[in-house]
């Protein structure tokens, strides 16, 4: 099982930083109920459904100014 170091940054919150498998990252993203979040796997996987060794995603909502991001890097 691959482990990833990841960080989720959300306005007005301390960044969430963990080292877990990718499924736990997806679970945290679901619990946070982030605006603009589709399926977390759509964010972390490429077109073939494979999670790249490194990646990042940023969502910016111009209307309400809500800006969140997630970044990950494979460690094992």
C-alpha cells in the first residue's frame, strides 16, 4: 500500500497535514464538504485512474472568495 504526505488548506483553518493512504485523504476531503468538490478520486487520479506520485489541486470560487487546496506526494 502506498503512503502519501498530504496537506489540505482551507480558509480560516490550520492546514491539515497527514501521512496516510490515498483513501484516507479522500475521506477527509468528503468530511470537510469542500465547495466545488466532486469525487475526491477525480482530483487525485489521472485520466487512467492512477494517482500520480505528486500532485496538487486548487479550487477558487470568485463569487464567495472561498479558496481551498490539496497537495500530495508519495512517500512509500
